[in-house]
C-alpha cells in the first residue's frame, strides 16, 4: 500500500467513526424509538393521574404530540419538581415537559426552548384568614410549592415586606392541605392550579381571592444545554403547535378560556 | 453517560448560607436529643413503675417510634395534628417528630442497658446496707449510663441526619431546606447536594469524635 492510499483509507475510517460518534440526542431518540419525557404529575391540570392511575394533563398530551411528530413512542416519566434536573442529567429522560419556568439562572444549567405555555399567578386564601387580596398577605404565614417560580417570587416578596413567614412545601398537594388546615393563611400558585384545586372539592374553606402581581410565568421545554439539534426541533414543534391550533385545543381541553399569548412584544425570540 | 459540567464557583458562593443552615440543623438535633433523653428516662420509669397504664403508654410510644418511618412521624406532627387544629410550625413539627423518634429508641436502649447489669449487684448493694434507691443510684445507674452512652451517640448522629426530613413539612432554614432552595433556584443540583453531604458528614463525624473523647474522660477507672 502506498502512502496516498494509507492516507485515504485512514481518512475514510476516521470519517466513518467520527460520523457515528456524532449522533446527537435527536438521532438517539429517533433511533431508540422512544421519547422519554419528565412530567410533573402533581400539578393539575398540567399533569396528574386519572382514576385508573394513568398520567393525564396538558403536559402529558404535549409529550404525546411531540412523540407523534418524531414518529416514536412516548414514555411519561413521573418527575417531582425538585428532581427534574437530576432526571435529565442522569439520562433517565430526554426532554422535560414539566412546566419549567425559563429563568436565566436555570438556563446556565439546562437548554430552554421558546415558551410553550404561560401561567398567571393567583392568590388562594383560607376563608378564616381574612386575606382578600395579594397585599393582605403582608405579615401572614404564606406558602408555595418549593422550587417553583411563584415560590421564589413569593419568598422574595415576604423578605421585602419584612414581616410574616414563608414556607415551601414539597408538593402542591401539601400546600393546599396546609392551607385548608389553616397552617398557612394564603398561597400563590398558578391560576390553573388554584382553580383546579378549589373546584376539586378535596379542600374546603378555600377561595381564589385575586391575582398576584408577578410577571407572567413563561414555561419552556428543556433538555441538555448543548443539544442544539434537539432544541431547534423543539422550538419548531412549539411553533407548529400554536400555528396548527393544537395549542388552543389543548388549552381548551385542560384549562378552558382563551389561551395565553406566548410572545413578548418589542423583542426577538 | 453523565453529561454535566460542575460550576463549583457558583455553588461555593452559597457556602455561608449553607453553614448557617448547618447551625440550625445542629440546633434541632441537639434539642431533639435533650427532649428525647428526658422522655426516654420518663418512659423507662413508666416501664419500671408496675402501673399498667403507664407501661402501656411507654409500650405504644416505643412501638410506634421504632416501627414507623421518621418521615411519617414528622409528617404527622405537622399535617396530622394540623387536622385537629393543632398547628406546629415546621421547626416545632420537625423537632417534635425527631424527639419522639429519639425517645423511642433511647428508651429501648436504656432497657437493654438495665438488663446488662446483673440483679445480683443490686442485691449485693442492699446487703451492704444501701436502700433500694441508693443501690440504684450508686450501683446500677452509673453502669447503665456507661452501657447506654455509645449507642446514644449513634442516635445523636441519626438525629442530625433525620433533620433533613424537615423539608417535607416546609422547613427552609436547616441545611437540607437551604440546599433544596438553592437547587430550585439555579438547578445546580449536584454541586449543592455534594456540599451538603460533606457538611453533614463533618457534623456527624465531629459529634462522634467529641462523644468518644468525652467518654474517654468520663468513664475512666
């Protein structure tokens, strides 16, 4: 073999091996035939379990739609809020469809897509607490689900007020349990969760008393930060969900009313 | 494949906050141990009292404390009592839960230690002219404490580690609570949990070593 053919052979071998090693996550998902989504199933109406213990909710349908678009089977991996990142990093899930607020702090760790849903925040109070508005919460004992956007905002608000107490509970159910028992006077949650819980009849003596003046909570899908191919695909998928009317359809199915606008005026992306 | 780049700088900046949390953890553990010891002594007394009601109370307490998860005990102290309109703050609920657990284990520990001292010693004491209280005070008790001491330090370490269950009842000032919150904010799960684990390790180790040193001083012949 002369030097040229050795070089050519070597290059070919390197290209073949290099090509295989560069399969990205999008390829892996399509190749494996399964899309594993981290979904929070303690967060109705986005994710919960029905009477047969099957996962249902907006996020569950969204994952199924995504799997359908990719031509693979969806696998819903129940993931509590605090475990979203460990689940992704340890490779147990491919994508988070978990109502995750797209904060800059978190984007240092994971790759966020464009927003796929938006929440408004509502104040729910125990009827005996005398809390009738957001401002009434000053000096009271308030709580929220640990690790959520509203928990972080509410805790900062309590610090700014300089009185009262903030308690983070691990699940949404615990927050509403504590609220109905009067352990906390009020909570801030997404308006969808507030309505769903008050209507559920599981908790008595609670009312949704008003809006919380926090910024709209845009939530994004997330995956590993460096998976540009997949993030690119997810962005287009979200765009298509809105464009085809599927987003509005799912919103009507799980929440009802007019679906929130997912764009922000005056700036790109 | 573990695809994660560690950002230690960012995490270490939160170290002072975490150390403040560690102090709260230690405080809860120490208080739970003090309360637990007092309750355990009372429970041991109940068992020796011969009263059916008192030994019944002690038996139920020890059974529940030793045979249900600490998580359940703490959860019940907050949400269980809350159902009856008794509102313990997360701090109080955590403290009550761990103290309850400690008391159960320590009472059992004392019982074992009492059994380790042969009855003949009490009789020997009595035959030397001591009354039963004196025999207990001067012969049995010092030996019992010695036997029970090292297992009790185990319980102290266990109490420190159990404080991390406080997050389930809304505790956010102890080490686990602070760690959870930092994690939620930044998603730097592995850094914060690793630092927390190291801090727990050092607290537990320090307590064990201090207890050994103390034992060496106290129990010299």
